[in-house]
C-alpha cells in the first residue's frame, strides 16, 4: 500500500515550457487535490476533484489545468510555465464521498519545481 | 469566507516541557478542524481532527487539541515535548456548510524542541 505517489520528485523548466505532474493513490479515495506550497503562505489549493469525472477550481487555478484520468489518478498540467510557478506541489486524496465532510487528507511526497 | 491564522511563526520549547501551537479560525458555519505535521522534504501527515462532539481530541504521537467555539480556537498541545517533535505544523479548516471540499491551511508554525 503505497498511499499517494507523485512523479517527478524534481523538475527544472524554462519559461514557456510545459509539463504534467502525475499523481496516483491506492486507497480507493473519491476525492483528490493539488496544492502548492510557498514559504510563509501555507498550502494553497489549485484544483480539486470531488469524485471521478469532476474537477473544480481552488484558490489559485490560473496557469494550470487538471485531468482526473480515473479514480486513482489526477494529473496537473502547466501549459506555459512562468517563474511565479516555482513552488513545491503536493497531491492529496481523501475519502470524503461526494458531499464534502470531515475526512482528513493524505499527501504525496511532493514535486519541487523550478522555472527559470 | 473561511480563514485560519497561526499567530506564531516559530515556537521554541525545551524537551520534556509542555508545548502549545496556536490556531484560530473563521468560518460562517460549523468548522471541521485539522492539524497536520510536515517533516523536512516530506508531505504533510495528518495528526488529528475535530468534527463534532468532545472538545478535546487526541491524535497521533501523543498530541491533542482543544476546540474552543467561543474563542474560535483549536490549539495543538502535548504534555511533554520530544526533540523528534521538531517540525512544521499546519492548522486547517473546512466550513461544513459552505466550504465543500475546500480546506484552508494556515501559514504554518515551526516547532523547535531543544534537548
């Protein structure tokens, strides 16, 4: 039982390049999330997927797109990377069902992205 | 709109002493409250949560937190700190009425436990 896995662990991009961050969970959770972590700002929600087949914007969605490929996998795409997207990205999942609720989240190990 | 504040960037405590990491929140409905811990170069790990019921909740590694509705606080506590408790701690809140799946995290408090 690997929990939440993310690839890659590290990535360096040049401004304007694109890339996709991959996330998978093996806990049969309905809900999945993408966050970014910046110093002094905690975690900010980029996008989330309440259940397979749905995605919604979070606090900071601009410059990103997501795909909920199936129940296990949720990817984050940067179409044209900018230096402001330099951050650590975390994927998380939770078993909240389809109506929100009090479920805790389980996090992946993160992807450290640098855009030059 | 929901929000959460962790008023201390850093907390220093000697090993064996009690520790408190503070958290206050604001939601329009009833809160779901969480504490997470992050060790260097790792993802966040869930410690404990308050959903409803007893105001004192117990979690992993001997941590506990007290929900205080009148003061809108959810402070994290441990009776006797260990050096291995040194980490970054995040408080998080979700509004049970309007927040849906959106969890708001505080900026984090770095805990240093000195031997």
